[in-house]
C-alpha cells in the first residue's frame, strides 16, 4: 500500500475507490473494516484496509438484478388516475 500507517476516514474512502461516507461508516459499524480510535477521532490502519480488500475480494460474477423498480413519479401518475372523491362542504352555523 503506502508508507502511512493510519488514514483519516476521508483518505480511507479514497483508497477504497472513492466509496461514499455512508458506505465506509456502514463497514465500520458492521465490523468489516477495523478502525483505531484516538481521542474523539477514528482512523483506519493500512493493515485494516489491506485485510478488508483481501477478505472482500471475490471471483464470483456480479449478481443479475431483477427488473428495475418503478420510479416514484410513475407511481404518483398512476395514483392520479384513481377516482377523485369530493367531500360535501361544511356548513358554518351562524350564532
């Protein structure tokens, strides 16, 4: 890897292919990526990054995805075709 022993979260994200902030924190929460807490900060060791890469490496082909789910806009358009129910107006009593 590199000559550095510890990386910040941002540096580790870049070393892992520019994964998102949410993704790296999910890896930390799941215990799939080890970290080193120092004070209130958290660092990722070069060894932890290397171990993660080794354990995550696979030769299996990517899984085929099912049909693409309908977008919310399509669902909204379909819901607009539902009959419109008009409620009677409220009568305001004077008194």
